């Protein structure tokens, strides 16, 4: 009999063995538990790694594959030259690019969804090479060539006819807008602007010429630029082509991060030789960066007026941002990315769609209003090029923050108010114009604001000792272009 206070007798051999066995069992269970936990951790790490690697592959295929690389750019140009060597494509740039080595690759500037933009030098002249699709084979062929054994069966007038149809389709121009000069006029006006030289009645066009022309005409930007080459100083100049690639002039493009938008160090002012402390001096006068900004602003205003009045149809800019504009050395503003520029007929076509609210009628920077009774957007654009440029360009330029101590000067205050009114013009009259003639009233107010801005900027230039005449500041008035009537 064992008393509660007495020590327990030592365990026998069997008891000691049972305790050790229990300890072993516990240790074994602990190892097994740790092994399961380790296995789960390993499986989780493996699965995470698998997801990460597959994510990298997906990103590479969908995003990084479109990234600008020198290797890919050179491969695309090499493929183009191979096609030129085989006689599939041609152009006035091909010989220098593919044979003589007079086109030097510099860098890739942009590549997305096949659109390729490359910086190069052609005979020591900086240029930009562009194409909507990277490979020539991706463009639709000229169907008529499939039904004829040789391209020689096509007369120059046949080429004009098919090219004119493609231009009309690309720019959204109506078929009844024929050139008043007649067939002979169309021969020398339409295709001459598109192909870069006047047609000769006895000229025979090769398959390579026709195929290259057709690939170029499928690129809205090329068609737009080629048509406006001799009609506007505010679009980039086309310098040459090779197959589906075309070269445009290299210009100093805008940047959102630059307070002046444009790098003023890259331009030169006629008659002004030296720059000291941010001031261009020479010929008895001095120019500040602010003077140059005022000149560029004047060029923006003249570009807006030019696009509104000087063509058969109003030209709408639906993607207004610094990167889509550039300046020449005389400070003329140039539209360099016109993928989102449309003449009035095509603009109305784009805006005319079903809607439930005004937000459904916004096409980038070109907006309309929703008729809730008809559940249809108005085909008439409710804002203007001027209003968008005031909002996205001028407001940052002429803000009190950037002007500093000069912000309180009378003319600067007047300019700030005019820019504010201009940028809000489309919103202020929204309620008043519902059910009224939107277009006429909006254009009237826009003209008044446009004239006020011109007047204020000109006076600011005069105060700064600069003349508002010449260069990019002014263009001649009363010169109306109607050559867009194909």
C-alpha cells in the first residue's frame, strides 16, 4: 500500500521502455508533422514560382514583345530590304536604305500593336521612319492585281481611280466631292500629292510601285500628311518612302514634363545669334523663354484657325497632348501624330452613335451630347480644337505658378482670364445650348476668344521688344484651300 506522501517506487524495466517508446512516438509524430508542413510550404513555393514564371512569359509575349529594341528594329528594316531586293516593294528611299547605306539607324522611338517609329539619318538629315504595321505582308494587297497577269494592264487613270477611292475612304470624304478640274485635274492633283510626282500619261507602273502605294494608302496618317503637304505648314513633311515605310522630317517634339513643353534650346530664332542666361540676344533685341512661348502660342492659334477655315471641311484634332506636336526652328507648331485627326464628314460619322448619357458621346478630346429622347449622340461636336488646346496646353503655360512675380502684371492677368474662359467655353454653355444651335453659337464665342488671345499675345510680344510678325507667329490671311475636293 502506497501512501500519498511516500515516494513512488522506481519503475521497472517494462515501464521505462514504455515511456521511451511514447517519447519516440511523439518525436516521430513531430517529424511527420514538420514534414507535412515543409511539404506544404515547398508546394506553395513551387506553385508561386510557377505562376511567377508563367506571368513573366505572358508579360514578355504581350508587352515586352512590343518593346522598342534595336535588334527587332534592324530585323524589320532588313526584311524590308530583302523584299526590295526581290522586287516586291520600291520607293525613292529604298536605294539609299538598302544598297548605298545612306540611311543610318539611330534608335527605336515607339512600337505598339505593330506601329513602328524609328529615328534615323538620311544623307546626314535627321528623319523619322514610320509604319502602321511592321511587315509589308500584313497590308491588304491591291485586289485588281489578282485578276491581271501584269501590272502594265493598269493605266495611270486606273491607278488614280483606285487611289482616289482609297483616299476618300480613309479621310471620310464623300464621293460627290469631285475635283472641279475634271479627270485631267484629278490625274495631276490627287495622285501627285499621294505618290510624290506628277503622273505621265505614258507612264507604266510596276507591281512593286502599285503594291507599295497601296500599303501606304492604307495608313491614314500617311494619306493625311501626303494630301496636306502643299496645303499646310502645320503638318510634318513626308520626305520619302520605301515599301510600307515613309520618312517624315525630324522635329523637336513636346513633352508633358517640360514646363515650356518644347525644348527651346533646340530651336534657332532668325537674327538672334547668342543665348546668355536664358535670353537670346542679337540684332539689337533680346528674347526670353517667355517671349518664345508667346510666339509658339500664337502659332497654335494660327494652326487652329487654319484647320477650322482653310479647307473644304473643318479638321478636328481628337488627341491633343504635348507629345503629338512639335516646333520647327522658326517656332512654327506642327502636328506630328495625326492618327486621331479627322475632317468634318468622318468626325460626324464617328460621333453619330447610340448613347444613354453624355459620357457615351466622348471620343477622346472630341465630345458630343446625348439626345436622350432619341438615345443618339449628336453628330455635331460640342467642343472645339481651341477649347481643348486652351485646356491642355495654354492653362499650364500661363498659370500663375509658372509666371511667378509676373503673374500680377495687367496683361498677364488678362491672358490668364482669357485662357480660363477659353478652356471652359465648352462646359459653361452646356445647359444654355441644349436644344439650340450648338455649332453656330459655339463658333461665334470661339471666334471672340480666339481674337482676344491673339490680341493679348501680340501685345505681350510688343512689350517684350519682339515683333508678332513672321516665322511661326503669323500666316497670311484670306488664303482658302479647296484641294480636298477629290
